[in-house]
């Protein structure tokens, strides 16, 4: 951990409400381990697989990495959703990721991204706390 950034995200329903699209831009200022800083951009698409009865999440990043997640669990109150990767394109073989979304209120949620190399446990890589702009 120790990476700090400014993150902007916007959500919109697209294609007549069939999908929820998220657009994210994270700006990392110059830091000790990354003296040039970094700009990360991605699109996320949420869908519902009626046959499986689960939500799906696909993330497309500027680094050309594509994560395909399936809903692993959803809390009884519907305020915590956990997705695990089914596949990761254009990344090292055997890696896994998990994305957890914890809804705090109608205007706030926490997102936790965990990552693991083959044969190792998932470790928290990023944690973002989002607040709706008013």
C-alpha cells in the first residue's frame, strides 16, 4: 500500500439501461517508488447474467488489461458485493483479483481491490472511498 491518488469516477446506465458503465481516472503524483507519477484510466461494465443469477463485472484499463469478474457473494442487506476474477487478459498467468464494494450510504461507498500471484493469498492493493459530488 502507500500509493495515494486522486480518483474521479462517473457511473451511467447505457444501452437503454441494460448495463451500468463506470469511467475512472486516477492520478498518482510523483512518489518514491514512482518518481514520474501515473495516470490510470479504465471503463467498468456491470451486467446481470440471468441464467447464472449473478452480477458480472468487466474492467478495461488503459494498460490493456481486461478483468472479467463474477459475483462471489452479496450480503443479505445488499450493501456489500464481492466479485472474483474468472479471467485476466494481457497479464501474467495465474494471477487473481477480487473487487469488493461496500455501500455506506446513497452518496458514499468503499471499494477494495485485492490481487494475488499464483499460489499466494490475496493482498489489498487499493482502497478507495468515494463520495457523490453534489
